[in-house]
C-alpha cells in the first residue's frame, strides 16, 4: 500500500533522493525539513534557488517522482529505507 507524499516525513523524502541517485541534495532537503507535504509543493524555481538543485534534469526527476509516486510500505521501509512506488 502506498502512502501519499502529503503524509510522508523528511526521511521518506531523503529516501526518494537516494532512490534517484541524487544524494548530493540530501543535506539541503534535511536542513530545510522538506517533508512530503512540502515536496509536492516545490517547483523548479524553489528547487534551484532554495535547495541548490542547479541541474534542470535533476529538478525534473525530483518533480516527476514526487508527482507520480507515493511511499510504499514494505520490508525496506521497516528497515528505514523508503521505497518509491512507480505510478500505476
């Protein structure tokens, strides 16, 4: 079962970044306490100006993942590793 991003915590968002191989942005997301509710409200400008995501393609990957996926509850989540569920 997937949890909507609007209910996901900061650790789930950091897990999303890890799943996208974009770990270089985790410090900025952590220090700004970007949880799922905030993640789904981000746009290209906020990602670039506030979180330091300079690459357009990286911003696009983050926004697409946030728009099209939720956090899937699985054994990986139980071990503290959020899993991104692909869109249906």
